[in-house]
C-alpha cells in the first residue's frame, strides 16, 4: 500500500538545498519529498522507482539534510575506552563494489557544491588495510559498503561505537539483494544493527517488484506471533513505457527462424545493423557461452569496424574495468558502440549514452527483462528502446509473451526466501566473534529478521550446537568446541584462531573451484617457466573435460589448452576450427512461471497468432493439423515411434531444472514398470523421453495409465533415493559446508604452502548422509536443492495441478512442436546415475575386444 | 569360510611380476596365493584431526572405513592383513580413536597376522592398536612399502592415492583406482575421507612404463579395468612442470 506523497508545503528544503536545486534547474520530485517526510517522521520506507527517477538522491537527501543541520549532527561521545568519537550516521549497502564507489562519487558533487561538512567514504574488499583500520576509530558520516563488509564490521570489537549512533541504513537494489543467501545474511546483520541502534531507520531502494509489501517487511523488525510489520512504501511514477520489438525477417525468405539452439547466429547481421543505429548498445545474453559466441560472430561480420567489447564474470577484473570505463565514455571517442554482456551488467552504474538494449535469446522472466531494458536511456520521459532477438521458435513465443507482460506492467520477481540454516550458522559464529552472547537474546534478535521469522527455538539450538561442536549425535568433539557456554551463561569463542578463520571465510558467495587462465607462448615443446598474462578465470571442472591440444573459445579468442600448473590453466593462442564452447553452471535461469503461463495462453489462442512471424504461425498451424495444441490447465503428452524406439514428449512448461528432475524421476519409474527407458532430454518448455518399448501403445492400454506414471508419489521414495546420489546435491552440499564454516574456502596461495587443510566435500557428504541423515547441514542442502537446482517445489505444484488433466496424443510420427526438443538429443551431458552403467559398458567393451569375443 | 567365497568379477585380476592379485571393489587388493589382504592409506581419524584444528568434519569416518574393511575381511577371511601406511591421518590419531572403534579393530585382528607398515602421516604414532609395526616388508617376490621407491620391482605401495579419469561413451568418469604396470602396483586410498590424485599428475611421473599401465577403477560391486590409452591425459605429462588434468581432490 502506498502512502500519499507529502506535498511540497509540508516538506521545506533547507535554504542551501533549495538554492542548489534551483541552480541546476531541478525541482524536488514528489517521491523525493515523500522520502524526506518519512525521514522526518522517523519511518522506515521502501522506495520503488524506475531508473532515471533520481532514486539515489531520494535515498540520501534525508541524510544530507540532517547532517547539514548543526543541531542534529552526531555528537562526539565518550566510549568505553575513554576516547571521544562519533559514529556512522548513514550506512549505505550496495550489492556491487563498483556501485558503492560510483554512488559515493556522485554524492561528492552536491556536498562540495553546497559546502556541506559531511564526510563520505567507501569500504570494500579493495580498500587498503590502513584505511579500513582508521575507519574503525574515525568513521565517516556516511559509509558506503557491501554486505560482506557489514558482517565484518559487526563482528569487530568497535561495532557498538561505530553503529551505536547510526540513524539510517540505505539498501540499494534491494530487490536483487534479497533473492540470495546474501540477502539472508544481510537481514541478520540488519537485525544486529537494530539491536545496536534501536531507533535505526531502514530505507530500501528497489526496482518494481511483484510483491512490494514483502520487501517492505524485510526492512523492519518482526515481532513474534504478531501480524507482519511493514515499512511504508513510496512509489515513484513509472517512466515512459518501453519501446520493445522482436527481430523478425523482413520477408520470409530472408532467413529461417531456427527450430532449436540458443545462439541466434542467423540474426547477427541484423544485430550489427541495429548496433549501427544506436549511440551505444548493450547486447544482453543469458550465459557466458552465448556471450563468447555472439561476440565472436559479431566481429566476424563487423565490416564497419564498430567498437564492440565483451563483458562477463570470467574475464579478468582489470579487463572488465577497462570495458566499463569505455562504456562510461559512451559513443564518443574512446567509447564503445556496443558491449556483449551477461548478468554482470544487469545492475550497476548508469551509462548515459546507452540508448538501445538488444536481448539475444529467451527473456526468461518479465521483471528480469524489464530490468535489463531499463539499462537503456536514463531519462524518465523518453521510452527505453529494446530489440528482442529470439534464437528459436519457442523463444519467439516467449519474447511475444514478455512484450505482453511488459505492456501489462506484470512482474514475476521471486518471493523472499526463507532464511538458510548454513547462513545462520555463519552469523551465529560471527556474533560470538563480536562479543559473548546469550542464546535467548540472540534467538529473539534473529527471529525479528523477516527470512528467519519462522525459525523455531529447536532449530536455532541445533544451529548453535552445530557451530559449537558440529552438531553430531556422536558427541566426540566437545573438547574441540569452537564456541563454549561459560559459567555466566554466555557463549564465547574458544580461541582467537576461531575468529580469524571466521573472518577469512565470511560471506555467502561460493565460487566453483577456479583456475586462472594464463596465456603462454604458442610454441610447442616445453612450457615456459614464466607465464604470460592472465586472461581471466574459469571453473576447474571445465578443464577436467579438456585434453591438452583441445581448443576453446574464451574472451573472444580461440585458445589451445596446454596444461595445468598449480592453480593456473596454461593456454596458447590457436588457429582453431571448431573450438569447444565452455559450458558454465551459472546464469541458467529457468523460464518464469508467469511467462510460461503466457506462452501457454498464446499457444492455445490462434486469434493471438497474428502478432507472430509468419514462419512461427505456420509452424503452429501445422501442429494443429498434425497433432493438437496444449491447452491451459492440461498436461499434453505426445507419443510416437521413431527409428525402432518409442518417444514421449511432455509439454510441461515448467523450466529446465524442474524438467530435469522430472526426467530423472520418470525414467526411474518407467524402468520399474518395464518400459525400458533409454534416455531423456529437456529444455525450458518440454521433456522428451525415449524407450526401447512402444510407449504410445502402453499408455493407450493404460499399462501404465499416465495418471499412474505422473502420480505425485514420485516425489517420495524415488526422489529420496535419487537425491542421495545426485551430483547436484553434492555440489549444493559443498556450498552449504563452506558457508556454514564446516570446511574452509580455498584461499589462493595458502594451499600451496600447505597452511590450508583440504578435504573433498563429496566424501564428507557420503559419510554424513549414511551416519546422520537428519544433520542440520543435510537439511540445509536439501532445502537449497529443492528450491534451486532441482526446482522440486515447482514440479510438485505441477504434478498436483495436472492430476486427471493429462491428455495423451498418440501419433504415428513426430509432431512439429516436438521437433525442437528432439533436436536437443545428443547435446546433453550425462546425468550422474548413468555413470556407473557407462563405466561398465566401456570396460566390458575393452575386455570383449581384447579377448576377441 | 574359504577363499573360494571370494567373488570374482570380469577384469579384476592384476599381474605383478609373476603373481596374480585381485582388485576388490572396496579398494583393497587380495593375494590369493598367500591369502593376504592389502589396504593402503586408511587415514583413520581424519575427521577428528580436522576438528581439533577448528573444522568439525563429521566424526564417522573411522567407523565407516572400519565397517567396509570388516565386511571384506568377513567375506574372504585372509590369514594376513597388511596396511601400507598412513593408517592414521596423524600421529595422535590412535589416541583419539574411540573405544568402540578400537575394539572393532582389535576384533578384526583376531586369528590373523596384522602388519602396519609405517607411513609419513603416522610415522610416530603412539597408542596401542595391535599388530606388528614395520618399515617395509617382503613376502616372496613382493615388497610392501608406503612410498613407491624409484627403480624397485615387485613392490606394492600406497601414499599417492591414485585416481583416474577415463573416457566413456558420453564424456569422462573419474574414480579412485589401482594403478599398476606389472612391476609396481599402487593401491587406492581406502579411508572414507581420503581423496584421490590423478595418475596423470606429476607425482606419478616416471613410476610406470606408460604403455604397460593398467588401472582398475572402483565401481559399485566390481572394478572396471582400463589400459593407459583410455586414461585422459596419461601420456601427456609435458615437461613435468604442468599437470595435464585439473583435479586435485
């Protein structure tokens, strides 16, 4: 619920500010005035505003006004150690270091121009140690920082002095912070800040979200067994509606829209043409692999020599900073015409000259697309321009659905997570590092944070027990406890080493084991002892799949894999044909439920097809003729024979992770039912399964019936037995184990000197799940997997929904709609459970060969 | 029970000089001619070793390793068991071992010869865990020691925790493995928390005649035999400064 804006008569800007606004020809915007009003009344508030609405200024203006008033400036206070000092007035927290630095720079101008005596400083991982140390005893009025630094500051002995007089905390891009474990940790830190400064006012700055009230509740303290408390919400008027178009051939013979694939190579000439019309364009893609390929392809046909750069998370930081600096220079000299980027540019500093966003591939979600489109044009009254480039026919439908969603202003941001237990474990230890705590007090503090509102006391005690001695039924680690309850009833850190280890491992972002990619001389023969320059970092597991001599694409170059030395992958430039494309785990968002529903609606309503390109329309017409179209509310399944095998295509539209899980569970069950499944494949829209039996015939005879096959009970024992062995679960466990402090992060350099102990978390998982399956970290791992990589929640709700609404279409050959999924066959990697089978097959083949049988 | 109850699976034979050994899927080797069971790198009490340095890894590893060992011993009833060193993760391991685990270990030793070869982790181990301690041991033509000794023939050792990645129909699979070339056999680490090191890594350079190298990967209920040609990266150790494979753990 939005509260009415305060009128300008209620809010009077101090003269210095009014003069400054007037000198720039600015007027106080209504939402800026409203934020001043909230501050005056001491109310926490969530500001929802589009890009270009002066969101940052709205967030800071109240702090500047207050700090400019000598009567309200924080007083020097006597601290416990007899030093007179003042604490921080306003804490600003940003998800990105670069954003914190940029916002600090932007604040300096008004402060200098108005002659205000306000100090602003940043504190990030890059801040020199001496400055960080000085900030602890002589803090600035306004400190701009990141969530990890907040956790570290809160665990320092100076925390009560630093934050005791804190008036405001401002969370920038709050919508993006709360969707991850980082948000869980930040919520706990906010609860801690409120304890140190009970009158603290929290401010959130956010893009438009589906449920603003939930976000508003995140900002304020929750009371046990009371209604949810919420901060006030201030909503700025939306900007001009964006101008979004889908790229399609001007005449049907120009090019064909591919049936499958995600690379849109066919459309690159049109993308180049679009870039040429813009001052500066951002070409967004969904994965790093796509970024590499699109970049490569654009340069191949870049006859006009447009200045096109590449930006993704694996590239060397210095390289990324150079690209960002060039972006800031805009389309002018020293600037860029376009940058190909992944989600690394979804957030961040504003670049004035970006006037076109090109989105290659599926939009995946309405809010996500809106956010990306908002990166073009930061003037409110002008529409942002966007061009959507679908890479295949289903993506055309998805793009169309996304445009409809944008026109309707629909949002599909995910709901706020319930707080993870591994994050809680890290926080509990951090609290002990800061000062001895009483468990009753800490429990009360923790459940005041929205994500942990429903945490039971038993659950909390289990986490404390884990932090102390590992939480094992076999109580053999009492003497190695990390925290101990002392005679006065408080929990204390057992030794200084515990605190030091905690500091080194703080944070919730866990990277896959990475190797630096170092360019060495391309000559064959011995590898140079001294390396060349570092190109970036890539996941270690990618190199596990390479053999020296293999070529791959990275940073827009074809590289040859030479070998691995310590923590570096050595590569040389190569003239490769057919380089491999690194596949990455990150960045693979599933299609949102909201867009999926719209795509289904579009499919079922031929009247709406006129908006679609001719080729896509013809494809759907053919499907209608040859088979039928899935209707909303039903689960349509096609079966057909092909090459002596029985195929089944399940049009579930639940996104790839949920389909992957469904595929695993279905094939297990089909195996038991004697249907002899041979494999499965999935994309965001459908799941394809093939078998050595006539599936269509079996379903027609109701042996089994489809309702039986798709019964929800597959989420019971089948799921359990599969999960226990799933590689996905092991990977998830590794993250939880690191965040919870069971094992240490890898610290580059330390492992070499042997100062770091390492243990493979896979082995720990196997032992723990056998000996204590109800351990708190196993619970945390399963909860993570259910919501994330396996998307069990979405699968469960689908299975419940489609019960008795499954339609079987038995065909004599493949249908037009089934072609895209069938083309995915062979592109998939091996699911974990087949590993043993393939190993046996490979070994037996060799034996047969050797023995001549 | 007699050795006849030993369940053989295809390709589980390992030749070392003129002796035949059997690679068991639990990670131990059996020498039928002398009814000797051989295990390497048990790393008992690795969990508690981490715990005492602040990382409370689950304390169930010793019990898990012992349970696997007990099942094998019960099935084939060896007259002699040889542990190839690093039976404990550190020298204080025997002191930390629980009463229960110690009893179980003692029961396994009843009625058979039990030999602890000294490793680098547990060289100064104190505490009574039964058996006989030796630096190395020769039985017939074979020599048992912890670390491979360059130039030696007919030795069975541990220490290196071999693992291999092999090509299969779709991609590659990596497992702990036995690695041997007919003159030397290196056993996989047996301990529940013991990691693996790629046979293609530098540490193995020069230990095997590459064209004779055969690995037996540990599978479910059996081992899988592969020649060097199937091992990813086996022939490409470059100049010895680079690892052709990435995996460390």
